[in-house]
C-alpha cells in the first residue's frame, strides 16, 4: 500500500511594499485625500500607481516622489547616520479613501 501524499497549498501573504508614513503633517493631509507612503528606491510612479490599486482598489489622480535625505546622528558618542530613502505623496479624487 502506497501512502497518498497530499500537497497543501501555501497561502502567500501579499508583501506590503508601500508603508504608510505616520507623521503629524501626513496625518492631517489624509482628511484632504492626500496620503504619504515610504517606498523602495527602485519604484517609479507607474509601479506605485499599480501597487496602490492592487492593495487599496483606488486610482490615484497625482503622485509625487520625493527623496528623504540621510541624517547625521550619534549613538553612544559615536557618529552615525540614519534614515534616507524615498517617499511618495499620493493624491486621490474626492470621495476616495484609504483605510490603513
């Protein structure tokens, strides 16, 4: 008698590429339909538009991509740097919302 082996299908969780940026300025802009996300350095506006539609099912009207500069800091007396990267500011039409 041969054993039957059943393959269980693994459910892959969607990888969140866009991470909502939580600052006071970004939170206040949410009421006006403007949302801010941290994005990978390799993303362009077309890829951001596709990801937002795939995750939130809304189409952005306008997307601005900005560079976030590195900041010089010190940790335990030793100089270091932190931060850096890119962020995307996404404008939606009136009535559309993103629930985080």
